[in-house]
């Protein structure tokens, strides 16, 4: 298992957290998702083969902005 932390802009409430969590849980290999709109982060526990890019695309598909780190 691996843990991935993704910074997300646009989450403003618990409903936003739920939308992100539910979307990410549809990805094969994702075990647990915890979104925190106060911190603007999503923590994903997944199997090794799930890439961060797949997670970021899923978040953007539902209308949130992923903050890319340099």
C-alpha cells in the first residue's frame, strides 16, 4: 500500500469532500480516501499500481483544481 497526498483547490464544504472521496473510491485499487476542505488536501491509500495522475484526473473530471507541485 502507498499513501498519496494531493492538494486540491475548490473544496469548500463537507459536500465537496464527499464528492471527491466518492469519485476517487471508484478507481480500482483505491482503498481509502480522506478529503479535508479546511487544509485543501486529499489523502489516498491505494495499491502500488494506482498512479497519482489517474487520481488527479478523476478530481479534475468532477470540477476541482489539482495544485501541481514543482
